C-alpha cells in the first residue's frame, strides 16, 4: 500500500464531505429553482457537478494507491433558506469548512512525509482559494447592488458571468499546475 491507513481514513472522510457538498448544492439549486432565481439555480447545479469531480478525484486517488475508496451514505441536506444572500453565505461557510479539512489532510501528509499525497493535495489547496473567492465575490454583490427585489434580480442574472470569469482564471492556474 502506498498510503498509510490514517491517510486512507482521512481521505475517505473527505470523500464523505464532498458527497455531502454535492447534495447540499443540489438542494440549494432546487430552492433557487422553486423561488424563480434561475441564474442561481444554474450556478448551484453547476457547483454540484464540480463537487462531484472533487469526490471522484479522491476516489480515484485512493483506489490507485492500493487503498479502498468508501462511497458513503449522506445526511439529508438543508433545504430551507431565508434568502438568496443566506444561501450564498451557507455556501461560503461550507467552502471554508472544506478549506480547513484540506489543510488538515496536507498536515497529515507532511507529518507522514507522504510526498505523493502532499503533491496530489496541492490542486485542492488552490481550488479552495478559488472556491472561497467565488462565493465572496457573489456575496459582495449584495453590498454593491443592494437587497431590494430589482437588485437581487440583477445579482441572479449576473451569476453566469461571475462564474465564467472565475472559471477562466482557474483554468489558467490548473494549466500551470499540470
Ligand atoms: Fe469540493
Ligand atoms: Fe467546493
């Protein structure tokens, strides 16, 4: 086995968190869809797809390292939200939690001198920077445009372009990492 059992357990915990994030974002998208926030609904469904790619990266990594990826059951995600702003705040909180979890994984890799896993995790370290920027940028829009109905409509409509700008930046970084 290329990785320790402690690392295997920690990555499986991460797989579990990423799986919860998929459902959490689908639930957020679903709330937005019902509320008529089409831009935000598309944003969260897309975000769920991204979390799925994160989960699979960890699954493949474990399976290819002679360990076993455990595909978990997940708890029912939160489905009621007070406002569009509250939903993006919940998204930011979740991403901040993931950042801490990724940093913990990096620490384990450092302590174990597991350089392969350390290197593998670097992609997630920079991904989390982008994920937090994405949600912060959107939340900032509520301060810029305001919180009345027209402002919220404009924010909802601007989400596709905010995402594509940040994705373009991400792409450049990913190319540099490869
Ligand atoms: Fe993720
Ligand atoms: Fe994320």
